[in-house]
């Protein structure tokens, strides 16, 4: 049997698992793909459940690196990933998104002279206070190939003189949602969670929203003014802040545990509006044609705002609740994120990197 080139796919957080599963399905038909899980998301609902539901092959390595500050966490990832890469000598490394895992994987591959791809390259919030912005900028510099989701991201890379290594493949999340939506809709999520009637879906996890107890309390109070049932799957870091700082929860906001991907997609599909500070969920909202209110001063997904299906809202705005209530997009959508993206990525790998 001829030698199959070896690929290491490096993941560590929920959004990366979601991006991995449609790509892994096509890669394994042509390559020897191995999965490294850094352990960045260690909560069972945030990690193991996603692998099980998405039927992603069990990681070949789980490094268990999930605590400490950004520097310490990234440093430990560098040490452990270097061991795996040195032992395995892969032909290609793939990293996803904008986490510490992304940065550590891209840096290690560069230092060990292993070709690497950064998937979801070229995104910019232009807010350097966000650790995600630092991670994505540095990963784009370190990686050899940039797989780019949108034209705006291509324009960003052109301005940074990185266009020569950029490939406009589209966004892999399109494939993720297409593969999972029908399966998700068969679940009895609302009945299991005892949710009835109309509701909005809320997620919050960005440090500048949840690490300041006064800011978090302000956001929740303002959302309470909507007098609308709000279902809030609480990220572990947010739950810790609520518990430790005695944050008061308005009666209309219902806290639930983090959900698996199938149940969360079902919650998105059945809600009226999505309120979030997550980049990935902004995309999911757009693809599912759900009005999205982004509780941030900026977004990497400016196309969703320009297309009229996403609006940035500032909790300090006295009209915060009114803007959310009145936001009801009805227009059509553009083909922002592409189609058959995993196949496009595979074709790019086969043509430019690893003929199979």
C-alpha cells in the first residue's frame, strides 16, 4: 500500500471541534489524519460530548492543558505539541480559529519547518485587547497556507501583504451546519429542557463582558428589560463569575447548563433571536437566518452586519433593549460563506500542498 501523507489536526475548544468534523471526514479518504486535542476545553459538555455527537474520531492525543493564564497555557501547549510533532514528523499541520491552541500549533509547526494551514484566516476585529485577535494575527503570520472564509478576510490579508499564501475556500461552518441540522431537529431539546413559547437565546463568554461583574450585571439587567424569555446556556467561566460575585439574574432569564452541539443548534433553530458575543454563533445565526444581536463594540464578521442580519449593541446604550426589540430583518441574504467548503479545502491541499 503506498505511503499516505500524515496530517495532524490540532484542536482544543468547542468551535474548533465543529470546524474539524466536516473536514476530517474528507481528509481521511486520502490522508493519514491524526487528531491532537490540547484539552483547552475540559468540561465534558464543552469537549467530550461534542466529539461523541459529531462522530469525530477519538483524539490520538489529549494533552490535558486547560488552566492558567494565557502565557502559561500557551507555553505548556508549545512544549507538549513540540513533543508530538517531533515524534510524528507529520507532512502537514492544520490549526483552526483563534485560541491559544491555534497559536501554539502554528508557532510549533513554523519552528519545526512543518507546512501548516490556518483555517479561518484573515479575520480581524482590530481590537488588540482581545486575546483572540492576537492569536489570529500571529497564526496568520506563522502559517504557510491561509484558508480564508470571506472576501473581507481576503482583503484584510492583502493589506497585510499575506495574500500570496491565502486561498479563498469559504467557511467550513457551512458544511458543519448542513451535516448536522437534520440530525439536530430530531432531538427533543425543548421538551427535555421544559422550554415552551417564544424565547431568545443568549450566550456570553468574552472576558470584557463576563470578567467585570459590574459589566455582566449591567448586561443581564438590560436584557431583563426586554420582558422576554431568554434561555442562557452558561459558559463555565461565566457561571463562576455569577456564583463568586453574587450576580443577580432577572426573572426572565433562564440559566441552563452548556448544551451539546446538536441541542444547541436546535435551540438556535427554534428561537426568535440570538444574543451573543461569540464569533462562531454570529455565523450560525446568519446561516440559519436568525436575527443576531452581537453584544460587542466590533465584530470579525462585518459581512453579516452589512447584510442586515446582525447588529452590534452596546449595553451602555440607554436604548439597548429597544434596539433589540425592534431588530427584525426580513431581507434576503448574500452567499457570504460559500458552499461545499470541505471539498474546496481538500482540492486546495491536493493541488498546492500534498498530492494524494
